[in-house]
C-alpha cells in the first residue's frame, strides 16, 4: 500500500515534512513501518497550492529516493496546503498519469487503498464519473476513477452542490455497494486550496493507518508518524474523517453519521437518500 502526507496551515517549505524528518515520506518510500508493502517505489508525486486556484503538481515514475529534483523542489517550494505521495502499485501500470496526487479544477486528491476485483468493477466505477468530468480521466487506476466519481457527487459538474464530507460519503456508499463482499479500503485526502479533508474508511477489511498532529501553525496528516515521537501523533479511528478548515480548529467526525461503517451498504444508501 502507498504512503502519503497532507499539510494545511501556515506557509512552510515542503521539505519540512517530505524530506527532513527522521521518518520522512522519502524514508517511508524505502522502508514503511505500518504498511503491507515495506517499499513504496512505484512513483511519487507532489501537489501544492500557491497563487492560482488550481494546484501545482510534480509527478514521476521513478522511486522518490532516487530523484534528486525532489529534494531541491521541496526545499524551494512553499505552500499553505500541500500533498505528497509515494506509490506501491496494486495492479495498474507504473506511469506518470497513474501517480498521485490527482487534480481536477481546484480539487486535489490522493489515496491509499484499493477496491477488490478492479478488472470487474472498473466499468461500473467509471460510470460514476459525469460526462463533463470524464476528459480528466488520464490514467487507469481505481484511485483516479473514485476521485472523479466523488467530484460528481456534488463537488463539480451539474449535480446539486454538497459539502465535501457528504459528497465523499455518497461516493463511498456507492463504492461499498459495488464492492459487495470484496475488500474496499479508502484512506484518502481531498482539498480545494482552502480546506483539507482526510478519510479513513474500509468495508470487508481493516482500513489503512492514518495519524494527525495539530499545532498552532497547522495540521499534518500522515499514513504513519514522521518521527520517533509517536506520543504527539493522534491515530485516526476507522470510519472517520479529519477536517481542517482554514482558520478553524481541526475536527474529527465519524462517518457513521452518514450511515457508513454500520450495517453494510444498504444502510448507507438509505441514510444518504433520506
């Protein structure tokens, strides 16, 4: 499984979390401690917000530890909200379009997890993507398809606007229904340049690990702690979402409020339709 970090708060250089800590994301690309895949060398990516509404991105197919440009970029790029991701592929090809994070309009997304039997489910999952967003489908991963599908649940396109938590919950309910008895893991980050949302959810499986650390300067959310001081990191409970809105305290909400993680997809769909 992949590893990722997301940060929102005071403007800082990306190196502060991507390359400098003792267990930085680059270190986790070589040896992750809480992942089913110890090595995450199937590409990496950065996403950040600056002076424009849409995010900037840098993605590459080589391992994060072998790209000299990454350290220079992280030293000189500064942002108030950024993502970084190292990939362990789960069946799709190692290409730049398949590297996280993914972007569409002002939205940025990255994911750790998978949906079982992707070859069978690819078509129905892609059917969740509205026609007006489908041109943004550049790769072949389940992650990108899920991202565009959840955007179509009320964040972009012609559907009625919804809060990002509700839009993502509606997408998760549908994906859980499609997965059926197959495992579905969704530990993901979503941002619009202003607010940050991080989800830890699973059906028929254990959710991938997720932690956060908040301070006066901001919040960092990571697949696993970035240093040895684990006492300063808060584990995110399964079936939860961490919400970091600009100029507001960090909140953690249970996804059970949307009917997820209770008694299966039917309950979730009934709750969301109510």
